């Protein structure tokens, strides 16, 4: 049986940044010499799958050595079964923005669930219902219930608990008022349903413009530089480092 740490990146919402977070986490772990398997359960979009195919193609074409994860064959159910028994340090599972049987199965195996969300009440609604007059959190909603079910199932089947982290993605440097309101609701909900809220990532072009090469800011070096990058990438690297530290991943990569 595998002793890999299983990380599920999930949210019942498209466009929240699941695939972006997944690929950045995987590359950060690879650069710490961790052995990583990646499973992309978004069978339709395959964003993460494409990213790592691009990475292999780019590295081969440029004659550059890069660390790569292992990827099981695409078929979702098969992939999940193989992935969960691999001899690797981490299995990172990207999921679709919808409630599917396969996504639920993945959640039930998670040691850590990472949920990115935009700084918006539209995204907040899949986690908790907010009173339209007072903006108080009334109760947990769709995705919080999915995680609750996964926690129950996992505790009953294998024991152990699931760490759940919610992070804000694509934070804008403006909009402090909306951010503060969303922050307060997240803090309330985090106590109610048991997740940790962490800062996450700002909205930065560098997080998406390296995608077609299958690269992230963590890869950039003198030989790995497919496009002109500004100094802003230094801030992005730092932000990612903080993210992996707050997730508690780098300690266990050794
Ligand atoms: N922090 C960020 N900065 C800039 N663009 C981002 C960021 N996070 C996500 N994006 C972009 O937002 C879109 C949705 O992100 P994606 O990771 O595909 O979400 P999901 O997998 O949840 O559907 C993509 O175009 C992606 O490049
Ligand atoms: Mg995706």
C-alpha cells in the first residue's frame, strides 16, 4: 500500500483556480525532489494533463532537463485506482468543478483538500449560504457538505482525518472593501465547518502565461526562460513559497 500524501484540489466551481493551483503545487514539490504522481479527474478539460504534456514536449524540444511527475493513463477511474497504490511521495489530484462520483471518491482518499476560491460572494456561495440582508453566514452549502461527507467516509473506512485548506485566488490589489467582507464570512465559516483559511495567490499574468510551455515561475532559471519575464516573477515565487509553507508540504517532502 502506498504511503503517499494525497492532496485533492477541489471546489464545486469552475474557474476558481484548481488547475492553476494543482500545477504550481506539483512543480514546487518536484523542485524539492519529491516523487509526485498527478491525476487529472477533469476528464473533459484536462488542463493539468495538458500542462504536463506541454512540459515534456517543451523540455524535449529545448533539450532542457526538468523534473516531471508521473501521470497514469487518462481514464479517470483507472487513474485513481493506480494512483492510490503508487510508490511516490505525493499524489496530487485535480478535480472538475462539478459533483461527480469520481471526484467524491478522490475526496474520500484525501489527506489534504486544497480549495481555491475567487474573492467573491459568487464563489463563497458554494461553501456557505449568506443572509442577503445581514450578510451573516446562515449555513454551510454544497461543497462544504461534500467535504463533510468525505471526512465521515474516510474516518469510518480508514480512520484518520482530512485537513482542509481554503485559499483565496486571483486577489486583486484593489477592492479592499469586498475582500474584507468575504474575509469575515470565511473566518466564520471556517470555525463552523473546520477548514484553515490562508492567503493564497494574487492575480498575476505570470501564473497563466507560462502554461503553454508547461512551466511555472518555480522552473525559471538562466536556461529555462521561454519568454521575457519581468522582475514581478520574484514576488510570485515568494508568494508560492509561502503558500507551500502554509500548506505544510515542504517539511514532508524530505
Ligand atoms: N492567480 C492567478 N493569476 C492569474 N490568472 C489566474 C490565476 N489563477 C487562475 N488564473 C486563470 O483563471 C482561469 C481559471 O483558472 P483554472 O485554474 O483553470 O480554474 P479551474 O481549474 O478551477 O476551473 C484560467 O484562465 C487561469 O489561467
Ligand atoms: Mg480545472
